[in-house]
């Protein structure tokens, strides 16, 4: 029996909807991509050998001196945003990555051990914060150029920041230049607040986002 | 000495201010009222020679060539005497003349009078009530005149529509919520629009429907629900006569509905051509044309080509190749004459488009639109809303929480390359979050309403005080 390509298998999964473990996620993803955003279903490459980077040494947070006004508003900085995101998005991305890797027969263990940070999907350097202007820009790097999860990851990032930051913050979410085949389209979708608002009124999608953001997921 | 400013929904339709701006010797009139009668097509009103206006320093009647009569009253205080001329239409204008004798108007830098008058933006009231983003608002067009208090509708992510009304009798200017229209839409209400008569309100929702509400003595009843779009409906617009309705949405289409007796609405056309999400649809103020703008970065103009009934087709696409936008076009608005249009975009620019007004009046054929100028460098984030006032002030509302006002440069040199526009006023932190909609009131005063993600609506007055 001839071996089907990975792409075909992935495509079959989308069509039949059959498959272990991740059905719910995929259904949500399908829902998200087809009816909420207009992006075409991506059934492309699979990252067989993700490059894994070492975790970055955390720099020590500066502790306010005793003389400092304890009621002073502490501006939100890069590291804080990163912490907000990395605490959950590692899981999110793992979840996404697992789905992709599951269909890669070369990797036996579907439980992908790497965190978002280790995959350099998101790094502290890729977060720009201007607290005085209330702007936050997050640039993330999908591990594969055709990662179909890019819009979902981006949406999770947006929702997480939406729920974590004071409302005065303006958040821009982008994929790193050159990191995604449909970079412009992904960026445009993620930053169209009307489409994001409509997406978040989609119950299936909202469930998925909530699941990704849930801290208790293990 | 020159006329620097003229305004009226009627007068400016014919481009009269442009004609008048050539008047160079006009005495010391600061302002006056114009009344017009007898014009079958009021927008054809013309004043062609300066002498006709030289006499305007006193009360007099002129007979411009087009057959309509113009009555000029010398001061604004004469407004009350309008009732003495019952045969004249109740169209009046305020004309303001620049005169060296009056220091207010005597700056040498050829100031647009709007620049002189609009020095500040006063917040009249902040209206709270919606519990989610306020996406859009629409003034009832028949309010603000003849003693009817100003009123508008707002719609929100909280799935409701609210009707707000000015209470002029209270000692402090007060706006109150008169009605909440709920339990009809099941998702965000994205857009709302009044019929020209002010009797019906149409609301477009992410729930894929458009609802029609009838105003019966201040009570609103949903009399019809328009279904057909595949998913989110994003905008709705009535044609000038109120006989047709256009809707558009995520499914990339624009639908035209015909109003039938008994609050029935028949879909008479589904216009396909946009390649993405259609963000806004707007009828031309006097012609049977539909303008739609989209996530595909273009503006499309649709016309009934005649022949078979309802043979609608796209007659022009304003895209990047004709100096159009390079990202989502969120909104558009026409000047009062209907010969210019402003569009706003995610590419952080406003663009002004124009058509040949003379030609448009003289033919039934479609007259193409062309790019006139681009206002770039003023906005920091996406511009969601733009609205052109009857007295030629363009207001924009953007994701940087700022409201900006633009006016045409009153610089003759600019005429060589077409008009140019400059920033008149900027109100930073007008809201705490993104501003989704800015709309000028239909009344005579420079009242503007803005709606924002922070769930509030604000009423503003453009003032001459600093």
C-alpha cells in the first residue's frame, strides 16, 4: 500500500473529521478558519525537526527602593508582557504543535515537550512596549512557514492581552517578517478588530480560545 | 476682502460657495441668510456674477439665471424674519465674508474661516448606558429643525440599540436615553441608519440579519427582519428617497432591498465583485449610486444600468492602482454637494475623491470619480470613521482615541493641483479607547457625536472659543 504524504493525511483528517485526541480542537480550528476568518484551509508542511533554543536567563526585576512611592503606578514593561504571554502560550502552542506533530510519523511522541519560548515562537525581544503611549506590539514567529495555527495563536495572544492589560493599551499582534507564507493576510486578520470581535462571538471558537488560555490545562 | 465661507445643505449642493468665493468686493457683511425658491432641482442654484451679491448688503431679491430666486438677508439675526417669506423654501445659509474691517477675518495667510471659528471642541455630555463597544451611531435626519429636538440612535456589541434625545428645556444641556431596542439581534449590532423620513431605523447585525424598526410616537417596534446574508451584516444605508435599502457584509456582497407596502422588503439585487469582507455601504446623496468599501482595499461604485429592471453593475473600482488605499477601507462620506467623497482606511490616510459635478447634473450616465488628494501623516492608528459636515469640515475618528477635523486649504495656488486639506483641530484622548464613529448632527449647529470602544458616546460642539 502506498504511503500517503503527510499533507494528504492532514487533508483527510480535515475532510473526515476523524482522528484521535484533537478532534475538538480541529473542529474549532476549522470553524475559525472557514467561517470566521476567510483564510483558506492550510494543509501544508509539517515541522519535523523544530529547532529548539535554550531558555533565556531571566533578568532580575529591579526592586523599587524603600523610598519609592509604593502607590506609584508601575509601568508595564516588556518582561511583564512576556510573562503574561509565556505562562499560557507555551501551552497554547504546544497544543497547536501537538496537533501538527501528531501527523508527523517521524516523531513518535505526540506530547511535544517544548515550550513556546524554546521554539523561539515568541521572545522577550520581540515584544515592544511603550507604556506612556499605551502601546504593546508582539511579534511572534511560527515554527513553520505554513503553520495553519498562526491565526489561532495570534488570536489567543490578543485575547490574553485583552483580558490582562488595562483597556487603555493598544495591542498589535504580528508574525515576524518572512516567517509565514501568508504573513500579510495573517497580520491583517489579527489586527482587524471587527473580525476579531465577530470571531469571539463564535461560540466554538471562543471555547477553544478559553481552553487555550485556561491555566489549569495540563 | 473675500468670501471665505458659506454653508447650507442646499446652497453648497450646487457648488455655490466656490462661485461666491470669487466675489472680491462685498462691503462689510459678516453674515447673511440666503433663501431660495423656485428651483426644481435645487442643487442647480447658481449665482453667477459678483454684482448680484454686491446688492446683498441689504435685503434684496435676485433672479439667478437658473430660474430660482435667492433672497439674502444681511444678518444672522434676520433668521426670525424667514417666516415673512412663506413662499421661499426653508433653506437658509450663513454666509461669512472676510473683511479687513473686521479683525476676526483679516489674517493675511488666507485663512479658511472655519479655521477662525473653530478654535475649540467643547464636550457637552458623555452618554453612558451601553455595556460593550459602541460601534456606530446615526442622527435622525428630521430632528434638529422646526423645534424637533435632536435625536440619534447608537448600536453596540451589547446587542442593543439605544435612542438618545436632546432635552433643550433643561437648564443644563441634557441628553437622555429614550428607548432601548433589544431582544431582537442575537449578536453585535454593527451599524444603524434612519430612513430619510426619520420614521424607520434599520440595524445591521453580526447575527446575519438586518432589522427594520418603526418609530410610533417614540416607541420602536421591529416590523421586519431582512435575512439573506451568509454571515455578519456590517452596514446598512437608505437611498435618498427611502425606497431602497442597501446592506453589505462578510460574505463579500452588497444587497439591494426594495421597500414594499406593508413593511415588506424584497431583495432586488445581490452585487458581487468585492473579493473580501465589505465594511460599509453608502448611497450617493442625490444620485442612484451605491458606494461600498471593503477589506479588499477598494471602493466600488454600483449603478443601475437601466434596461432590464434592477440591472445593477459595478461601474467603477477605486483601488490602489488609481491612487486608492493600500489597506482596509473602513468608511466613506460625501460632501454636501455630492461631488466629493472622503474615504478612511487602515493605511492611516484619508483620501478625497471628486467627480465632475456639472457633468453629473447634465447627464444620466455615470460620471467617473478620480483621486484628488491624500491626507497622510495625521493619523497614528486605523481610521474607522469619517464624516463630512454640511459646512465642509471633515471629522475623523480613529483607533488612537483622537478626533480630528480637516478643512480645505483656502489657498489659490492649491487649485492648480486640485484641492488640498489641512488639519483644523485635533482632540486627543477624546475617548478612553478606539473611536468607531463620528457623525455631525443634522441641525445647524456644529454638533458632533462620537462613539467608542469604551462603551460611551460623547456629544461635542465645535466652538469659536479657544
